[in-house]
C-alpha cells in the first residue's frame, strides 16, 4: 500500500507544510468534488525518518486512495520539491478534518468542547443569528398529490393507512405519538405527507422534517451555543413530523435532544408522527428510554403489498398518467406482468410503469407484453445479466477478501459489511429472489439478505463516500457483465 521514494538532500523537511501544499495542488488538479470526497478527509499521521503515513478515517477510503490516488500524491510531493523515503496510506488514529463546514464527531457526542473551536462552522447566513435563521426548519414543500385518497390500501398496509388518517383527522386525541415503520419504498413518506396536508388543512401549525434536517439544525445551534432558540422554534409547532428517524441514531447528542422534544410535545398534548425503516426496538444506537417512548405510541407497520394491491397501485398510476397523456394506454396484461414482480417495492413498480409509459409516449408505439418482459427483466439495467458469482468475486477483490469469506459464518465488520454490499448488489443487479441470494451466501435466510439491503440503502444515504464506493462497484459490474 506504500511505495518507496529516494530521499534527496540532508536538510529536515517541513512535512506539515509540504502536506498542506500537496493538498492545495491536488485540489487544483482534481477539482473540489473529487478532492472533498477522497483527499480532503486524509490526515498526515506521521513522518518519522521521512517515512510518511497518510491517514484515512475508514478502511474503504484507505483502500480507494491507495488503489487510485497514491501515485498522484507521490507526484504532488515531488512537484512541490519534497521526496519522502516512503509513503503509505493507513487507518487514521486522529480525527479526520471536517469537510464542508460540518460539525466534528467529538463535538456531536461531547457537547462541542474547546477542541471544536478551531474548526470553522459556516452559518447559513452570518455569525449573528437573525430571525430568518430558523426558516430552514419550515421550508419543506409538501407534495399535493400524496394524499390519503391517493394512497392505495391493501392487506399489508390497511392498518397503517387507517391509523395515519384517523390520527391526522384528530380522532385519536388520547394518543400523542404515531410511529410508522416499513421497508424503503413501502409508502411511509406518502403517509407522512398526507398527514401533514390534513393537519395543515385543519389549521394546525405542522413542522415536517427529515431526521437529517433535525440533526443538522440542532448541531448547528449547539455549535453556536444557541440551542435554546432552536428548542423554542421547534416547540412553536403544534404537530411535529419526522421522516427516516433511523438516521438520528448516528449522534448521541441528537438522540437525547430528540427524546426531550418528544417528551415536551407529549407534555403539551401536541402530536408527533414518526417514520423509520424498522420497529423502535430494532433501532440501533438509541437508548432504552428513547425506544420505550417510541414504543409507547401507536406503532404500525407497512409490509410489502400483495399482488392485488400491486395491481391496484399500477392501475391508479395508469389512470393518473392518462389524464395528462390520454393517448398512452398500457394493456391490462402489461400491468399484470409488472404486478407479478413480487420482490419489488411499490416504488420499484412505479419505476417500471413510468419507463414503459414514457417509452409509449416518446416512440408512439404500443407497449406489448414482450416489451414489458424486457423492462421487468432489465429493470436494474445491463447489470441484471451479471451473476451473483461475478458480484461476489469483484466485491471480494475490492475489499481484499476471499470469496469464501462471504460464505463463512464470520461476523467481523471487515467481512460483514462487504458481504452486505455484495448482497445489496445481488438484489439490485440480478433478478434472483431473496431466498436464492441467501442460499448463495452460505445458506443464509432471506431476512438476513433483506436486512443487509436495508442497511446498505441507509448507509448510502448517510455517507457520501460509501455511496461513491457502492456506485463504483455497481457501474463496474454493469459495464463489464462478463467479468
């Protein structure tokens, strides 16, 4: 992972100044997006005897930089007039620099002590906080079409739909909190949006936030030592709606503040609606007090819809599409073929429908059952022809593992996370079912595969660097399906 370089000159180089110059040179050469993604997070760990160690916070960043940028880093040192004896990319033992004005991890968990003072935080407008600063809390636009009437209830989601509707109508006055959980694309955000529309129609001051928004605004207020104003602004809402709660689990300080907020709303007899990808007791990183509070509300789950519900969703979308494009008509047999995709979420079903409807609109050709078969078979793109064995091989190579590690019972993080990535890509790039994927990974249960897919989907949202890594593997497999 390192490379040897000849030491020239006997004077003692200023390696910290050299590293700063190299960083600036690479920013100019690579551009801000690439630099911020890969070079910006690196630290100069040590330079004993002119042997440089450049630290990365995470193993996959270390692997990526070592495989793709170490030669350019070496050349940048030479261009700046410095020649290290050796250069290695290692796992960092010091905190990585914060990219883009974020809040240091230590500050998130320790209340922003003095060590955070040297890190620049860019305020949304200026250092002096004005009345406009909290408007970001209220700037989410609601989707006018995502109403309770446009939601298609079925056996798998009828209880969730009814609970959300009655909660928003004010019929459950004695229940302060509604918690909706289910997989990605199952309709959670639709129900939250519908509830927000209904609350606002009833004149309730409703605040709809993603978990990331809650965390970002709170940590910003914490850094400015202005949390009281944040709390006061939050509590001006009569209804608080939080989407994707699982992302709050990344910060202990934010999770604590979230609990205080929920308790305050309960004391004030105000309503809280929350959505997450799993039930309260399955949320990782939350204390028992938070889980207990969430479980004490009305908890409802959204499951994968059955075939009748999937077909009803597609017919509803077809009707809506024909209002704008009356000349586009998808035959019933085509809709039924799409509805046969039992491993697809409603969001994926709508994606296939949109592809076929757009094809019919642009080409002015009728959509046949054969066209639908092709769209269903290739809904993940060219990579659908990639085999699970191909995915396992390339993923193992990328993470410096052996394919047999994916079949083993090992649960160490260095094996478990790449295995989850391979499972996620197997579901995304092939047409294999969850049970079949599980069998190819050492006879694992389909629920293990589903958990892996949900975990990777969540990490892709949370971590931009991780998303780039998974996208790279996906593109490589789709570009070279015969690897």
